[in-house]
């Protein structure tokens, strides 16, 4: 499990850098659009490009928040439970999260497989596929993190 945790840590560092680059690019695009409104030279398709650029930071943020346990956890309530019951609650939450997000990944894979490169944005005609693949990749890592949380809760259940 330490190997998997190390792998997820390395991926999260690389994803943080890549997500930051995409976020800076989106900010610069937004800034240029604001300046363009003042000077009456708006960049065509800037909204489409902004939406596409935000896929990487948002999907990475979901994965990173789960990995670092920054997501919402009802620690106040669970801390009052006996250790075994707390572990069961954590296992249930992790398993439900894994199931729901796995369905979202599965649906995203189906959509990407059906449309492939044939679907593109209206103005810029950028293909959706590369951005869908980034979404699928980071959500798959999110699901892997949920599964890892489940096994860690199982281990805590067996220890106590």
C-alpha cells in the first residue's frame, strides 16, 4: 500500500504543477478578455477555451482534496463513535464515494468512446477528447484514492 500511496503522491505533485499551468493560462485568457472588452477587441471563442482549460485544474483539485483529506469529513461526529464504529462509518463513506465516482468515470469513458474526436467546440472547433481524457484520468485517481481510504479504514477496523 505504501507503493500505491507514493505513486499517488508523485502524480499529485505533477498534477498540481500541470493544473497550475492550466489555471494560469485560464487567468491570462480571462484577463485578456477583460482588457479586450475595454479596447473592443474580444478574443473569439475565449469562453470555450476558458471552459476547456478549467477541466484540468478542477479534476485535479478533486483528486488532490481526496488524497490530502481536505474534503468534507464529519470528524466531529465520527470522533464520538467507538473506534470500530468509526472505522465502519469511514469504510461506508469511502465505498459509497468510490461507487458514485466510478459510475461517473464509466459514463465519461462511454461518452468519450462514443464521440471520440468527432465532437468539438462550436467556435474554435477544439476536440473535447483530450480534455475528457484528463477528466477521466484524474477522476480515476480520485476513485483509487477512495478505494485506498476504504482499505485503510478496513485495516483500522481489524486493529481495534
